[in-house]
């Protein structure tokens, strides 16, 4: 009987220790979740205070991508759970990246939409107006990236650069090919040169002009030189 009682007491002790461990872990998880949710509320308040939608989405993309990358495969990530950090950090970063691309670059390429009737007498003027507007907007958005649209994470910046090149260059190349007969008065950058200009907007230091020399100075100057 004494042996049975000792065994029962051992089980109770182990159960209490196990229960205390689970309770402590739950309390820690609850406390950390509250801290992370408070951080998200702070981020949201900053987002709402921004009047520049592009800058706002870059801020959200940078912040949540940083949180995701610094949380996954860590003890904190294990505590919060993979599903939690993907839904609350990675998904928000990806959505913000999509909105950034849409607002910054999709608007730019829409300028080159093929809606010109070549039978009209003013078609040549419309083609030139489109390409000039495109380069004006390109210069503005690229300079903003160089000045304050910063993407600190190297991997994320390269992803955004590659996505932008894939979005802009094919449409630009198609426009040049479709309306080359109207664009002979000026020399416009080749698609390959356009890729270099876009790369420079994302901080690429290797950029070559049409004569084979390396460019320097502002991006706006480089765009003017390439034309």
C-alpha cells in the first residue's frame, strides 16, 4: 500500500510540474502575442498618417518583411507558430508589395497603352506625347526611389527590382516596336538600357550608357543622356 501511495504521489508531482510548465508557456505566448499586436497597432497608426500611398506601402512592405524574416526559424517564431507569422507578417508584406507595384509602376506602364488609331492624322503626335509623358513620369518615380523610397533588405529590393523590370521593359519594348515609325526624330533608350535605368532606381551601382561608358550623377541626368 505504501508503494502504491508513493507512486500516486509521484504521478501527482509530475502532473503538477507538467501543468505548471504548460501554464508558464501559455502565459509567455499570451504576453508576447499582446506585445506583437501592440506593435502592429503602432505600425497601422503610422500607415494611416502617411499621405503618400506609395511610401505607405513601401513602409508596410519593409516593416512586415523584416518582422517575418527576423521571426521565422527562431524561438519566437516557434512560440507564435508558423501559421501566425505567415498570416500576420508575410501575407501583409506581400500584399503591400503588390500595392506598391501597382501604384508606382503599373500606373507608369499604363501610359503606353496601345489605344492609338494609326489611321488618324494626329496619331504621330499622340505617340510622341505618350512616350514623353512616360519618360517624365519615369524620371520622377526613379528619383523618388533614389531619394526616399528606400528598401533596405537586399533580397527584397532585388525581388522588387526584378518584378519591376519584368513589368515595365516588355511593354516599353512593344511600344517602341509598334510605333518605331513615329519615333525616329529622337533616339530613345533600348529595352536593355531601360533595364539598366530601372536597376539604378533600386540602387544598382553598375549602369552603362549607350556609348559604353559608366554613368554617374542623378538618374534624371542619365535618362536625358540616354535620349
